[in-house]
């Protein structure tokens, strides 16, 4: 008696599509379309649940590289390396020495009683390598802010662009609003590495 053909999961279908197109920058739209079609051909009556979320999870796990918003790449050589690839103790020492044992954002060091971390400038999940050139010294607080509050950086850049547009258009009310918001960033020392004046 023939066994029924085993259905593939959404994750397996997403991985299959990327494996069929290695080292290719793929927008998530065609991937989702293909997965949806394959899901239907397997006899499923309801559409697959959130294949784009599966793509994002594969990226966060290091299986995919995010090229830019909505575009991902499968590199067979790099897949899964994110969790394993870290700075060696020798690399960490070299980065700390190069940065003079001080946080490159706030300038605090061990003498100020802060804990220092060696951080990837370009994150591993975006394809950043564990090389000395891609390393930087951050205090625990700045490292935490970088990882958890990345959205504040995006917001600040957005207000800077909005300010520039408002100045170009002569919209004084919007100029005043953007300047006030950006001064709040300054007041609280958030994303000081992004200059706007």
C-alpha cells in the first residue's frame, strides 16, 4: 500500500525556494507567491500562514542574509554561520586596544566603571563578518541601546529628512516641530552619533 505523500511545512517550502536560487537577491513577494502556490498544490484549502514571517525568522536565525528591506539572499557558505561566528579572544583584545578601552559612542571606559563589549558594526544577521575592521568597543549601555532601540535611530533620521524637506519648502511650522523633536533627542543623549546641525 502506497504511503501518502508527506506535505512540506511553510518553512520547508521557503527554504526550498531560496535553495533553488542561491546567492540571488530575492524580494519576498515572489517567494511568498511561490510558497502559496506550492502550498495549494499540496492540497491545502486555506492559504499558508504568514510565509513572510518565516522569511524574517530564517533571517534572524542566520539562514538568510537581509540585503535591504524586503530583499533576502541565501548564501550556502554563510547559512547558519551567524550563531557560530563570533570574534576570537585575540580579535576582541585587538579591538579593545585599538579603541583605547573606551566606548566609541559615549567615550566611557573601564575607569568610569562601565562594562565594555566588543560589538559588530554591521550585524551578523545582515552579513557582517567577525573581522577586526567590523568590530567596535561599546559600553554595556550603548550596546543595549544599539540593539534594543534601533527604532530611535530610524526615527531620528526620518525627522532629519523631514526637517530638510520642510526647510526646502519653507514650511516654518514643520521646521519648528522637527527642531523641537530633534532637541529632545539631544536632551536625553539618544543617538548622539547622528548629527543634524
